[in-house]
C-alpha cells in the first residue's frame, strides 16, 4: 500500500528500511526522503514504524 504518494513510498519500503537499520521516523525520513513534501504520510508512517518496532521486539524476545 502506498503511504507517501508524493515520493511513491510503500509500507513495504518503510518495513525494509526498518530491517536495514532505521529505528525512528527520523531514520526512515533520511533513508527514504519520507514526509518531506506535503507531510500527510507522516502519521501513517509513524504507525507502521511503531508496529514494525513492536514486531522486532517480539522476535528478539522469542529468540532470547
């Protein structure tokens, strides 16, 4: 699903950035140039980032 129409960024792009080391909206913004045009994508991007961080935390706790 497209999150940022201005830049053509999808939810999978955000998830991939998280798996490649992004840990915050700032990191994702720097990696993907997300939220730098109109900014309407930022709330949805933050929700996706929060969900992805929670999933990563679960995977780490299960592996430990």
